[in-house]
C-alpha cells in the first residue's frame, strides 16, 4: 500500500476479524449468501448508476449492504462488516436527503462491491486473512459522508469502480516497492477506459493544468470571504472547502509549497470554526497574504519560473505566517493557538465512552452496574467540554445518552431484553459518527435520523419504565412458579407490554408500498411453510443440525424482506430467533 495511504489511516482501527475460527459450515452458509447477494446487487448497481433517481434500486442496494454488514459480523468478518456499514450509512444519508447524491458516491459503492466480489470473497473461500487493508476505503466513505473533497490518494480508489477480477487494488499488505506497479496498473485501467495513453510526465503536466485552472475559482471564493465584514458559519464552511480542495489538488499536482501553506491555513480556520471564534484582523491579514502567495505562485508556474523564484514567494508567505504566530503568542502567552477540538476531547480520559460501540453489550452484561456508572460519569465530563455552539449537537446527544444510562441504573431489568442492546448499538454508532463530523472540521448538529433514534431510546428507557414495572409486578403476582420462571415471565410481560404500546403508536408503520407488500406476503407464506416443517423436524430430533441451518436461512430471508418493506419489528424478531438458532448450532 502507498505510504500516503498508510499515513492517512495510521490512527484508524477496525474491529478484529474472527471468521478464521468460525465453524466451517456456518462460513459456508455465509459464502453462499454472498454469492446470492452479488447476483442481485450487480444489475441493481448498473440500473442505479444509469438512473440515479431510482429510489427503489437505491433502497434495495442499501438493504443488501445492510445484510453484508449483519451477516459479516455474525460470522466474525468484522472489518468487512465495518466497510459494508460505511456504505449503508452513506446510502442512509442519501435516502434521508441529508447529503446530495453525486457520482463519487455511486463510484464508491461500485468500488466497494468490486472489492467484495473480487477480493474479500476469495479470502473467505480460502479461509485466509484479508490480503488488503480496508481502512482507506472506510476513510474515503467517511469523507464522502461529510461532503468533503476526498484526499487525492483516497480519490484514486474510486477507480476501483472499474476493476476486474485479478486487478491489483493498491491496498495490498505488501512492501512499498512492490506496490508501485499495481498502483500504475490501476491508473492505466482507468486511462484505457477513456482512451488516454499518457506517460507519467504527460499526466503530471495535465494535472498541473487542471490545478492552475481550478485554483483561480478557489481564490475567488477566498476573495469573497474577505469582503464579508461579519462572515457566517456558511461562509466559513465555504472557505474551508476551498482551502481543503486547494490543499488536495496541489498535492496531486506536486506543488509542495502551496500544499504546505494551504494545510496551515486550512487547519487554522478549522480551529476557529470549531472553537466558535470569529476571525480577527490578524487572521484576515494572514488570509490576504495567503491569497497573494497563491496568486504569485500560480503566475510563476504559468511562466515556468525558476526554483529560486518559487522559494522567494514561499519565504514571503512564511514570514507572514511566523508573524501571525508571534502575535498570537504575544496575546495568549504560553497558550499559543488552541488545539483541534477533537484532540482536546480525546484527552479527557473518556476512553470507555469512546469504545462503547464495541464494548457495551459484553461489559454491560458482566460489569453491571459499575460499567454503566462509568459511562454516565464520562458522559458528564464530555458535557462539560461541549457546551458551546460549535458542538451543540454533540452536547444534546450526550445529554440524552447520559440520561438513558441513569434510567438503566434505576431499572436494570431493561438490560434483560435483547432489544435494549439492539437499540443501544444504533445509538452508540451515531455517537461515534458525531466525532467523525468534528474531525472533519464541521459543526455538529442533529439531523432527523439522529433525533428518531434518540426518541426511540428515550421512549424505551424513560416513558416506559413505570409501565414495565407495573407489568412485571402483575406477572409475578399472577404466576405460581419457581423463581427462575418468574424472571422469564417478567421479561416476556415487559416485552409484550412494549409491543402493545408500539402497535397503536404514531411510530408504527402502516404506510407500506402495496407492490412490495404483496411480494413480501407471498414470500413470507412460503417461508413459514418451510419454517414450520423444519421446526417440527428439529423438535422431533434436536440433534438435527441441518434443520437448524435451514431455519437460520429462512429467518435471514424473512428478516431481509421485512426490512425491505420497513416492517422493522418483524425483522427484529427474525433476527433474535436467528441468533438463538446460531447459538444452538454452536452448542452455546
């Protein structure tokens, strides 16, 4: 893998895979399911790329990546499951219209599909570790979610949308020397597709010409910002996008001085935005110097000036930068410029809260109540450092999350329900996504998707607590059985109570697509016949593993169909049963 990609992802981690230790028959089921998904996904992607407005195709594509995520995690293919989740989350945002669908997103989805089909499937079949690093693809997806211009090295990965079986990806776990050739091969594949046969020197010249042309537009954006006496958040965001794109395109064109200067100025204004600080006359003067520096550099590039001239121009900018640094020290003493907000938050000793997405279920079950108390305390620390406009969304989310932890402490029976862990998993995923938004230099606000999940959590942990207690108490008083049965009936009564409340609630989905509903009902009838037959077979012979595997297949298909028509509760029930049969197969 290229050194630049290694640098970009050096601080990233993905969940550790465990599919190599998985039961061979379970892994075989997973591989068969992948083949079935690929057969359905391929024509859907062709249709969607040709007709981006096809919402039905997009919904089905999202559903398939949801299945890839869930099935992968079930067999221990956790890193690829994280990649599938990145695609699913991106498409969720497109469907929710929180981000604009662009061709880069379509190419990204196609690229990930190709990686699955031509690389990851091969590893699963051979029961070997993945031969490529998936972190750059995950990072690329995160940047597209934030609607940022991807780093040039990451943007190159979009060429994988054109890859074929046997093509090198540039992500292989091999030495730097041996990665040079595959990288060129990937680039050549894309160039051949558009009938351009250019050598490296000609390609660099063409890239430079594009940079010179686009840089003028970004300079116009900077000029417009400088004309605003009271710039708004939108003005800052537009400026940062221009600086970010200048940094990326200058790196791709090998204009190192512009890249280094742009990096400094972009980071400065990101910090101002995150810290909710208005730019003063000092920052305005520095930005003016920067714009003049870029103009002088572009002029010299166009006239093929000497290296000495380039050095003089860059030195002039550095004098302005050093002067700004000195003025900042004079004003703030030892404080110097503020750190990036994410860096500050990471130093708050809230590691348990930051790892909650992957640790919650295990530790909540084995370390209650200490673990929940610890999360509540760390959430309180985070609240103290996010109570300002730049992180208002983070503050609101953390506040409701902490309240839910407090509810769980007073009502530990909530954690007897698997539904609690399904819900918290969604909440904790979104919580970590907010940190990704901050890292991208954006101000955090809560979208409708976030609010829906938070409302669901609030309904579960707060509004229904008293109802659950009353229902559970009634069940205990009316039941003449041993202590262990009383606990089981309490959980069942509590869940039934929740289900009855949901039935007539405004959140219950009654607006089903008639065509999809007919297909689902027809398929469900067939599945129920098979489920009934195999359940009877297993009941008569509980050593019959084949019957359990068939039940898992039926339930997995039922789960996918119910999610397709947005019958979420049926999907959750199917998922729970599927998990039970998996544990029976593994003798757990």
